[in-house]
C-alpha cells in the first residue's frame, strides 16, 4: 500500500471519487497512478456514470479492464467525471458539476470522458481510461491537448462497463503521449469470455514513426462545411509533416458521411433507451416513496434523478423504436450505417490510414453550447469511426488561439498499430 497525494487540488473537478490510499502491485504499470472513467465498475469504489441515479452505488465486481490494470500493477487513484451515462460532448451534463479544461478553465474539456482528459492534461495522472461511443475519448483528447485512442470494436472487453450504446462503444486509453497510450492499450486489449463481442486480438507494440511509403487518404468531407478554417489549416500542416517523413497522401471521399450524424443519433438513443430501463429503483437506483401504481414510482424516480439530456435521449430512442416508426428510423439508420462502414472499408483498402481533424473546432466556452442540436453537430468527424467499428486516434498537432487542435488518424479493423505509429510522428 502506498499513498499517492495529488500534485494539486482537483480544481478542474476531474474526479467524482478520489482514492488517496491507492494500492499498487508488480507489473508493467507498477506504481503508476491511473484514473478510470466513472462508468467503468470498480469493486468497493463507488461507480456513478455521472448520474444522480447511481449516487452511492458500489459494484460487487471489477470490470475486466480494471482487473487487468490491477494485474499490471497500476494504482487506481480515482473515478473521473463524465457526461451523465456518456451522453454529451462537453462533460457539462454530469450530475456532479462540469469539469474545467486545464488549458483554459473558462472552456469545456470536451466529453464525455472530460474528467479523464483533464486529469491527464493537468498532470494529476500520466494515463487514464475513457470510453468512446461517438468520440468521447477523441474529443476531450483533442480539446485538452492529450492523446486518446478509440480501439477497434471488440479489441477491448466491455465487461463491467455501464452500457450506453453497445454496438458503438469501446473502452480505450488516454495519456500525455503516444508511448503511454500504446502501453496502456497493451494492458487492456485481448480476449475475455465474459464479453461476447471481445476478439482474441491482444496488442503488443512499440511505436515507431517509420511511416515511409504509407498511403494516407484525406477525405474532403473532413475539411468541409462547419469545420473551422484555422483548425483545418493546422491539421493540413500536420499532414504535411507526415508527408515530409515519407508518407504519400491522396484525396478521397466518403459520400455517406452526410448520413453519419443521423445514423449515429438514432442508433445510440435507441440502444440507450433500452439500456437505461434497468434504472427503475428496483434493479438499480434508489427506491422512492411507495405509490399505489408501480409506474408512478418509476416515473417519479426517473423524472427526478435523470438529467435533461438523458431524458431527451430516452424519449428519442423510445420513439425511434416504437411500432410504426421502427422501419422509418431505426431500420433506416442501420442501412445508413452499413453504407458508411462500406465507404470506409473501400477507402481503407486503397490507403493505410485516413487523416483529418478530430473535432471541427477548438474547445467551446462553458455554457456556450446551449442548443443540443448544435452540440450533436460537433460530433460529425468522430462518429463515423464508431459506426464503422474501426480504430481512431487523436493526437495534438498544433494550436489555434492558444487552444489545442487534434489530428485524427483512422485505420482499418485491428490496425491500432498503424494509427499509433503515424501518431508517434508527433511525439
Ligand atoms: N458526443 C457523443 C454523444 O453525445 C459521443 C458520446 C460518447 O462517445 N460517449 O453521444
């Protein structure tokens, strides 16, 4: 047992739960403090997923990734703040207050893994776990100037993750630099019989920036309407660094990109509306005052404890799945998703990687994104990798008005090694 004291007070509200007396063991992460997003279950330590409905909930078991962290000797020093159930792009929808961006505390850190990103960016931990359903690792990595990797679908077990949208989300590493992201990925990747979607594809790779001869596709949709010009320019400059190292770039196109946001938001809200039905005060969540009708109890508890964004998404998802509308929305979203996946795989047959900005902008000011639709729009460049199930990394590549900009590199299924190598050029 060793006690870790924080290098500074948690003044960015990066943590929901802090563990000052963290245990550590022997292994590749021996003695390294690691922060874990609060939707990942930790035995004996509160897990809330950023929601008031889970305040006081302690899981009786560890998530698979937590077991692996412990085996590797890491010291889990806290559970990080997040948008409630992972629903958001700013960490403002947490029931535990917003997290501030350590680079500029008037701005959001991004979301939903904003607490993990702020914990790393402020130097409290060198690495952290996040989850990414539609960009929640890469967005905060981009806004806070750190590195974040969303693994291929199935490469990391999700056993013990509080599910938001099962067909899209992955647990992944976030760290100060590419080497640490790669190291943490090596610890968490691989088969787990308790997650039926987990593949037997462990990761063991030492990054090297030898990208000579690699072909990189630049989709025009990643530099289109809505992408801030200065951000686009910074990313183009970064891509020319890859060219100067011997990579060859080619223009390409992903025509189905225009359907990505619609397909994503119908899919994730549908899955969420089903996943969140377990928070009913009987299976999970506190019991409320006994009423005559059981549905009045459900309604009161869920109406009181779920935040606005969560309620909005449950309603959207329930509507999209309801009889008579299923074919119109959910089934269409599935078709659009298949087209997006096909477009990506077609392009990734001809090129080794796809490159573009992670986010269309720099971190907005706290409170700036009042309109949920406006917030959804900023996910346009991150959701496609989740819909296609392919790996994607965000690596800091420059600044615009003092705020970091992330370069996004996307590879084909299970080519985490390739995206890590290209990102390593910026280390
Ligand atoms: N911002 C996206 C959403 O709100 C992505 C969230 C995530 O990846 N968990 O759904």
